[in-house]
């Protein structure tokens, strides 16, 4: 069975295209998205950040056809999610924010297999893909657990495994690590990094530190696309961060307050070493 | 209120092939007016633990004591409004046509007069900074607004202990800061807060004491500094940096909160004489 996402991998094609997309929820006076335009090239890894209510989740729902734009156009690998939702869902998979809502089956392995069953994948192949996806998210041994007995973080990983098993060419991840502990977050992020250049990834998060190696970061605020920048430029633009209610994580914030370069000091070890080095040279200077 | 768990164990689906021992001999005290952080990896038993605090789950063995009295002898409804529990993703339970009606639901169940109900709704919405949302439909709110509305619904019962299970998951950093400020504000009014979180950086900011769980057991309990400095690998970023420096610069002490840590690190720079 051919990977359903593969057909789109021809040279330099557009994975996602949004042209002047606007959307308002019924009864709301303020548009949830207004005039948003951007494109994702196949294989790009792009982050989306912005305050709650900024339009991030609305964008996700427009991309997979759960919502239809009031004006403008969305194309996913050339298909319009508003008119061809089933075609689009072969190319684009979404991991939604709250893992509770997505789990449907009696056992973990059935849940992970659910999307594949819907695509009509043969059983033999399905078993292999399901096992691989469960391993990839670090849940080997959980196959026969009931989703109800899992913690929030474990459920989130089950949902991610279900998405990975389908192997769509485009992954849209809405807060994929919001319920994970430090170890789980590291594992999932490593896995996502391993997908780079093989998949097109749109990664919605509140944690800027997860996006330091992204190709670009989109900022959505008040329904408008207020920035589309590389991580380095965004992290060093204090005013832009403030305007969009974004906050630097603890380490770069400490570095900045201590007059050290935040972008270069990504781990506690690096920050501690820089402080010691500064103290040493300070002593010598005296 | 002083809430105590004594040697509490919990087994899910006992006697079946799916038996899981989620808590093993957990003992801890939530003192009046403190913020107790509950930390631990995914699946360590954090949510199971807090659901014992208002007997939403009953211990397979062990006891829950409210001011020294066995909680099982108290009326359940009484216990549940004295110990208010805000679940993970509580916005999933919003149901009324307006935020105001949603928040009013629980106090109305307490049989309070309409005037008192209105007053409590106003107060709780103000406490979570959501006064302007009263007339809106809960379904048209953003994730952060819904979260605040759901917390207001529990605050309206005027609990003596407020339990928040992962209250900031999915919230933007600015909204998260506001919620943490709300927790600190509640403590000042004498309410005890139990904060379950996988985000050690936020626990570091607000918790007076910390209880760390591992595989359903308490692996450490004490002040935030005591717990985090015993295992700096499982500590907030502030503690990780300070631990690395303590060996050669013991004078920086054991800071935990951001501002505290910043002061300690600055004093290190100050030693250089600049």
C-alpha cells in the first residue's frame, strides 16, 4: 500500500497554502481570523505561537476542513478542505490539543489503529505500523491498556501514535506536549525532529523553546498574522514578543537579565559555564 | 482546613487482568493556607492522588482525614464543596448558555438564595479576571477564557481547599502568569491550594512545599528547596543552574523562584566587583 502522503512530495510543491483567509464564529462580533495568508513548502517545519484566543486552533480547524473560511482559500496539497475533506485528511493529520476527546477504542492498540482502519490498510501492514508508532512515542508494553486508565500525558502520546501510524505527509500538531513531563516532552520532540524534511510539520505551541530549530515561526494574535520570522529573529525581538503576549522561557530570561546572550545559552550547563567564565575573567581583571 | 492522607493506596480494576496499583502507601498533609505542589512524571499517580482528597476516589486502603476526622464519615456533598477540585481540561464540562449561568450552577445546588448566588458568581469571576465574560456563551470563548470560567465555577462554592490539576496546560505564557498570580492571591485569603503540574518551573514560582511522586509512591516531600535540591535532575531550570554553580560558589545558597535565583546569580557577578 502506498503511503497516502507520498504523492505530494514532488519537487518544491506547496503543502499548505492559505490565501486571505477570514473566519468568524456564528454570533461573534470579532473575526477569529482575518485576512491570513501564508504558505508551507513541502518538508518545512513551521511553528505557530500566539496568545489564547489569537486564532491558532481556528487555523488548525480550517486546515482539515472542520471549519470553512468565510472568505479566502485554503489548499492542502492542492485540495480544498472545505469541499474535499476526505482527500485532505489522507494528506494532512491533526493532533488536537485535548487528548481526552480523541480516544475512542477499548485498548491502546485499537485506538492507534483506528485511523488506519478508516483508510483500509491491510491487516498485516497495519499491525506493523501500529507497533512501530507505539514504540516511537515510548509506550511499548501499553498495547493492551485501556485508555481510561492512562494519565493525561500517556493519552497524549497515544493520540500522537495514532497520527504517526497514518503517516500523513503533513502533520498539524496543536500543543502536542502540553500534558507531558520533561522526559516525555524530550522524547516526543526528538521524534518530531527526526521527521524533519520527511514531513511537513505545523507545530502549534506556547513553548517557544520547542521551536528554536524550526524553519519559521508564525505569530497569530487577535486573528491576524502579526509575524512570520525565523526563531532567532523572533526571540531577539523583545518588543514583538511583548506585543504578542509571548514570554521567553526561564533560561533565556535569566540569561537576558544577567546581560548574557540568550540565543546561545540553551541548557543549564551552558548558562552555568558562561556565568563561571564571566566570574573568572572578572576576578582576573581585578 | 487541614487535610491529611494516611498510608493511602489505590488499585484500579482490582482482581482483573487490568489491575494497576496507582498509589502505594501515600501519606501527606495539606496545611491551611499553603500551596502544595504535586509533581512527578507522566503516570506517577498525581491525578489519582488528588481525586482522593475529596473522595471522588476512595482509597483501597488507608485514610483521608479532614481536620482529624475520617472523611468517609462526612457528607459527600459537604466534603466536595469544602474541597473543590478543578479537573484537567475543566472547560470540557462547561454546559450552560452563559458563563454566568455556568458558574451559578454549583452554588445554586448548595441551596443558597438567589442574591447570594449572584454575589458569589460576581466574586469568583472577578477573582479569575473574567468579570467581562459573564454574559458570553462559554462555547465562544478562547481556551484560556474557558479555563478561567471553569475555575470560577469551583471557586463559587467557596472551597477551603482548592485542587487544580494541570491548570495551565494549553494556556499562553501571559495567561499562565495570571493564573499563578491568582493562586498566590487565593493563598493570601487563607485557602489552601494543591497544584498538580508537570511544569516544574511554574511549581517553583508558587509552591510553599512540594510532594514528588514516582511510581505511585511519595519519593520526596518538603519545602520546594529541600525537594528540588535533593534531585537537581528533576528540578526547575532555576535550580538546575544554581546546583551547577553551588559546588564552586556555595554562597549562592538554594534559590528556587526566578527573582530569588536572579538575585543570587547577580550577587555572583557582583563578587567580580563590577
